[in-house]
């Protein structure tokens, strides 16, 4: 495959699966280094890979290591990223060329994972939450590069909706402007990560992995730019109380403002702060929703290969 460019290292198992037309699911690495504390981050990343395998697909965790774009990393490399945590550079699209040139490491955000997955020909990706339009973006202009990547790169992203640390209404408007279909899996309502409800509607409800695969296959066949966003509600038994989690998020945002934290530190800070305020409950929910997304993404990837 010519898109296997000279900066890309595709793990043998992933390469074989792609060449044989077997299902592959991309996984990101910022969730490991910046999204969760050690050692839960490493345990979760390894468990997610196992869930993908158990559901019939090959996992491809994506990261930048020593300036190489890795599609599929080893358990040792996952451990390395998890231990290094915030000391790994959180790599969005803009960081990629410099990190390659300097032969440095980078944890791939959703945007960067999509970019690298597309280079390797991986079309389905599971994560926890995507970045979006932040609250107050009308003055800060803090809009995640994840949204721009969804607008231009052909990868289907399965997430648990967007967190209330974002402005969900503005995030949905932005995705509409950019032509990104937002699908609700077995729901009409946009899930809000820790909770199944948000008060906002998705564009379409689809009820089976096969229906999602069919819609995604059409978008690919039409050679339209950009991806598709599948929002998968956290399982009921792990979802958090809406009023409680929103209060915790408001408190975390206040503390963030007081500390003057902004830019790329925003999302990691808020995730860690919300975890602290909830006494770890938000982390448990976060882990469970990632598992749930890995399963659905694998099922969709399998349908794509039929
Ligand atoms: N949301 C989470 N966990 C995460 C992230 C978002 O619940 O780990 C990470 C993802 O890698 C996502 C990134 O792509 O944060 C978005 O950061 P920003 O808002 O700076 O674009
Ligand atoms: Mn940002």
C-alpha cells in the first residue's frame, strides 16, 4: 500500500489484517498519557486492546515514538506512555511534523490518531470522549482540532458523546457546519460522556452496528471528505447522576479559571480535577465507557469487512 509512507511503522499484525481485509480498530494514546492516572491508564489501554480482540478485530493503538508514527504499539510501549504521563507531549495535528523531525515521542489525540489511522488505511477508531467547542469559546476561540479532523479525514470515531466541560450546543453546530454526521447508537439524544442524556439531539439514531457500517461505507464510497461520529451512551449501570456530575464540572472549571489554565492543558486538567472532586467515581465511569466504545467499534469494523 503506497500510503504506508516512510514515517509510518505499521505493526505486522495490523499490516496483515489490513492487507487481508480483516477488521482493525484504531485506539488513541493521549487518553493513556493525559486522560487517566497511572496505573489505571495502562490497565485500561491493555484491557481495551483485549476487548477489541475478543470482538473479532485487531487493535492498533497509535502513538508517535522516537519520531516514528506507530500504528500498533507493544504492551511495553503502552506502559512507557502511561508511566511518562504528562511528560509526553500531547500531540495534535500541528505537532506532528516537528516531533518527527526531532525524533521525539508524542501521545496522539483524537485528531492525530485519525490522521495517522487514515495514512495506514484504518477506518474505524474507538475512544472515550472527543474534544469540542469549549465553554466560553466565543472569546477564547478554544475549539478542539478533533472537530477539524472529523471534517477532513475519513475515519469513523466511536465515542461516548462530549463532556459537559464543553459547550455541547456549539459543538453540535460546529459539526453540522463542517458536514460531520453525528449518529446516536440506539439513542436520539446526544450522550454526555458520564451521563446518557444531554438535552441535545443527535442527527440520526441507528440501532445496529450493521446500519452504522452501511452508512459509513456509503460515505467512504462517495469519497466525501471527513469522518463520522458515533455517540454511544455509557451503560446505565455505570452512568453518573446528571446534577451531581455537572456541579463537579462547574467547580472544576471555576478552579481552572482561578489558576489561569488554558489551551492544551484544559482537557487533561479538567479530567483530573473532576476525578479528584468525585473521589474517583468519574474515572470508573470513564473506563467503563471506553470499554463499551471499543466493543461497538469492533462490531462496526467487523460489519465493514463482510
Ligand atoms: N476527552 C476525554 N479524555 C481524553 C481526551 C478527551 O475524556 O483523554 C483527550 C483526547 O485525546 C482528545 C483531546 O483528542 O483530549 C482533546 O484535547 P483538546 O481539547 O485540547 O483538543
Ligand atoms: Mn483546545
